C-alpha cells in the first residue's frame, strides 16, 4: 500500500463531476496497491469513495489514468463508460510491457518466490557489476536482479520499472548458454533503466533512437542478433527477443 495520491483524487473528482453533475462530489481516497495483476476496485462507504489501483498503473500516462478514473466511477454509478475511455484503457492494459509486468506481479504474489540473481551457471549480480563498470560509468543504480521462475522462451529479458526489477529468462541459465549472450540481454535491460520510456503522441516508446544507438555500440551486438536467430531456428518459434 502507498500514500494517498492527491493528483489522482482530482481525476476521480472530475469523473464524478462529469458523470453526475447534479450531485456534490464525494470525498475520495485513491491508493495504489501491489495487487496481483491488473485489478482495481472502487467502493462507497459512509459517503466516502475508496479507490484501490494496481500499482502497475503507477507510471501509466495521464490519459490512461484519466480513462481508468472514468471507468471506475461509471461502474460505481452504474453508468455506461464513454467508449473513448474504454479504448484508451484497453490499449494500455494489453500492451506487452504492461502484460509482462502484470504477469510478473501475479507470479510473485502467487508463489511467494524468493528472487535470486545467482543461477546455476551465471551470476547476474556479477554480470551487472561488470556491465555497469564498463558501459555506464558505474552510474546505474542496481535494481533487483532475478532469474525468471520458469523458462520463458520468447521473452528473454524484461525490465519492470514499477518493481524496479530486471528478470532474465531461466532458459539462458544453461551449460550451453554463453555468458556473453546473457550479458547482452542484461545490457539491453539495463539500457531501459538509463533510457526510460518516453511519451510520444500519447504512447509509450520504449526503444527510442538513443536506446537503439547505444545498444548497437555493444561490442558483440551483431553476434547477439545472430544468436537470437539461432535460438529461434532451433526452437522453430518466432524470433526470441529481449523486451
Ligand atoms: Zn527492450
């Protein structure tokens, strides 16, 4: 649970004013919760409105938070939600980065896994320290580093800004998995810390030009791309990637 969110209260108050202009706006309390997945709740109790939002939406763009406010208030008032808001919300909630964050949150809640940076073959703490020294002037703050609980084959790495976590697929912690390749995947995720997603025309852009340019400067970048293709061919799956 986190502190009350005054700027979000304003969005909800605004939704009340627009959906039910004839009635005075109730007192509203909005908090983020580390919910499993993308659950949000809204309740009315003794004339006060309590909103609980999944903390995956903590860094959602303003228009998405606004859409969510309208959807929840409309639900409470048993009104139809304006279609535009449904669309904005759905588009964000089903974007790959949000789905992965939700998936990760669900697993952490469901299984109470203790995360570990130390795999059987590769140690993410050690690789992080080396990459940070070589390519980031030791300036990146260390996130939680962990191997994924399961072998995810398509997504080899993921940076979750909400939980400040980098997850690397357990698939890569293998005897025949070269260390330089694990290092490349981790490097890609570290670039996500250095280059936060930018809002472009209301959408989140994760792999900006600056991000791509820096990624290509990685000495084994070409080899890494070939290895990604190699993995895909071996498994007859669509090309694996770092997200
Ligand atoms: Zn990425």
